[in-house]
């Protein structure tokens, strides 16, 4: 996916959501296929970035927190995940 405009980004966001859904239902092969379908790394990044922004906007709407507050709350969670041991094969 190398196009410009809202169409390709919308598709990338939908596919990024599909990647996450597949991963959470244990379909790692499906998640990999969807990730590859998004296209080049720049398209993947755009899709996941917009998906993250939309998800944070939903949280903001529910909690009334500012984006800064949400990011501060997320930072220790991100660090905890980054330091987690990888699962055994």
C-alpha cells in the first residue's frame, strides 16, 4: 500500500485492528498475514499510529483525562511490558 489520501490510511487502520484481534484470539499466523498485507513499514506505522490515537481518544472520552495524563499513566505499563521475559517456545 503506497497510495496517498485517506483511503489507504483507513485500510491500514482496519488491518492494524485486525492484526491485534487475530493476535488476541491466538491466530499468530493470521496476524502475520494481515501485517504483511498492510504493506511497507511506513504504511504499517501510519496504520498503527492512527489506531493508537483513536484508542486513546476513546479512553479520554470515557475517563476525561488529558492526553498528557494518559501517556504518563501508560509509560510505566510500557516499561513493564518491555522488560517482560519472552515466552518459552
